[in-house]
């Protein structure tokens, strides 16, 4: 998978974080962030950083006093902005989840024999796919519907990532875990848990954070309860439908 050419910038956060900075300080910070995004890290050397920032040593040294706090040493002795690396992880995880969704979609279409994903249903080789039978039109309709579902799923999870970004960040800080909350969210997405339920779990965790010791276990418990309730509701609905069907049959038999 190729590197992402761009990263998501939360304009309000960036603006508020740098609102009291000078233009030079903001410019230095922005140039260094871009260099990190491209290279993965930046050197821990003021002279080289000044060249990356595009300014002289004196001006850089003055601006670096404010900017330096935004970067931490990594294990290789180079500097990184931790939030930018979290953004990179989130984008990679999202792209991987979308690729996996695409693979599942293609596989589902192959199993259903939908042209053109399954060569066996190619109208040139499969008589049953003759357009005159209406099969091809039906296949195309199903394909369009599945494309809509995949598009909706992508939109739901893109919205989920945006809505829960700050919540995950705040929860990770509160529970003093670097990746636990983020990994739970990604795992839930990979398991096709509904976006609304993932968001609800995170919000519930924040609401009861003071009494929660194991955040991931707490959220998994919420999901289990929700699924159980959903299954019970489905069973009740099916039971009521059967009762209505039985009563209708009995009523008709009574009239005969």
C-alpha cells in the first residue's frame, strides 16, 4: 500500500494551538510537520531543521523555542510530532479497512455469480446470462445496490472517525494508554459493528470513566448487551408475526 500523499488537518485545533504564535513560528511548525509526514521523522539537529524550515539559523533558533515542545524524540534519536503519527496510523487503518471491505464485496459478488466479477456469468460464455432473459439486468441492479451499500459504509465510517477523533484522544489520555482506545475502535470497525454503536460505546465510556478500570472490556460489554437486545427484539418480532399468521389461518378455517 503506497504512502498517503496528504494528511487530515483539523483546522480549529491547529489554529487554537498556534493562536498566540508569530507568523515565523507557525511557518516553521508547518514546514516541519510536512517534512515529518513525507519522511516519517525529522532530524534532531537545529542546523538541518533550519534548512528544512527554510529560514536562517538566527530566525529558526528564535522560533524553535516555541515549536520544540510539539516534537518528541523517537526510538531512533529523531523527532516526531506524536499527533501527526496518530493521524498517519488512523489513515492507514482506515485505508486497510476500506480495502478489506472492497475485497469482501468482490468476494460476495463472485459467490452470487454477478457479472463481471465472476467469469462463469459472462454473457459470452454463459447462456443463462443472455440479456433476453433479464439476468444481466438483474445482475447490474444488484451490483448497483451493493455499490450503494459500500459507499454508505465508507461515508458512515469516515463520519465516525471524524466524530470520535477527539473522544478517542481524550479517553486515551485519561486512561493513560497510547493505542488501546484507537485499536478497539479499529477492531470494532473491522468486525462490522455499526458506526452508531461504536460512537455510543465511546460516549458511554467517557460518561462513566471514573468507575471504569478496563475501558475495552467495558465497551465490549456494551456491544454484547446491544447485540443481545437486538436478537431478542428480532425473536419477539418473528414470534408476533407467526402468531398473526396462525390467527389468520384459524380465522379462515373458521369461515369454511
